[in-house]
């Protein structure tokens, strides 16, 4: 399968990914920016793909202990090679989440992050590329995905997920009882546009109340009317400069 190399964080992170298939864009960058990790923390990326979120996080926070679980062996192999490319180690486990190997089940993490498949079965025309279908279409319910991911999280640790806005009710139901201090960040393309993405973050075993945050507006203006990008200052700081996105 042919690959090309794409730069993230203004080129500081170099990611090889398939020319045809699932291709990371901005979602894993926002996800990584939201994780409140500090040096020495242990982080698990559930459904890590080619490792984009992990390496963006590792570029911002040094000396993390990072692991990822990925179903598809081709993407897992690319994640390993991308670690070498970026001089960051990601312990990539190629396995189904519901059949995690004992060495992963024996571990717990300070932070778990995930950018899961967005679509339920039979709600979209599946892509012709099988690997892209597996990346985009759920092979297990979102509820089970989240509950299995939370099993790997320490009490007091953060769980972060980016997803389509219409899946927010399922996300909150799945986190109910396991996480508190849940913060919901809508992500909207422009002012006065509906948010198509949400970042949701909760703290395991916390009893603090939920917060609905002001949206992140990705682009300035009502329409794109200039050469180059028209990112808002906050979005540009995250996508280009590697700034954190504290929730």
C-alpha cells in the first residue's frame, strides 16, 4: 500500500499514512492537545491508527510513557515506523480492544485518549478500501469501546474522546457512573455554524459536576475568502504551534 508523509504541528511531527485509506487530519491534533499530561505520565491511545495523536502529544509533553492499541496490523506497523521517524517511542499493541492481550490488561494509565470510528454499521456507504471501512465504521458499539477503554484508566486519570456531535448522548451515557468533572467542548467550523465535533473529557471516579464549554471556533469569518488558511488564533496555536487545549 502506498504511503505519503504529512507534517503536523507545522512540520514538527512527520506522519507516514496511506495514500488510500484512513488519513488523519485535525481531529487527533485537537484530541492530543486536550490531554492534561505531564512528564512521566502513562498515556494509552485506544485505536491509535498511525500514531498521530500520540506523536502530537509527545511533541508537546516530554518523557511520556505512551502505548497504543490498534486493530489493523498495517496501521500498527506505520505507527511503529512513525515513532522512529519522530524519535518518540510508542508501544503499539496490534489487537482487538475486546481481546486485549494480558500485558495490556495488566496495566493502568494516567490518561486514556481515543478517536474511535465515527459511524455505526448501515448508516453510511462503506468505503471501497477495507482498511478505511474498519477505521470509519464501528466493529463494536461505542458504549463497549468506551467502557473497555475506561478499564485501563487509573482513578483520578483523564479520559478524552473526540467524536461526532450526534454521538454525544451515547458518550455521556457510557461515561456515566465511571467519570465525573465531564467537560464538553463543541468544535464549530465558523461562528454561527453548528458544531459537528465534540471533545469530551472526564476524570475517573470524580464526583464533580459536568461543564458545557464555549465552542472552539476553527476558522475566522463567515466564509473562506483569502489565500492560505483562515484559522482562528486559538485553532492556529493548537494546529500549528502545538499549544495545549485545556478543558
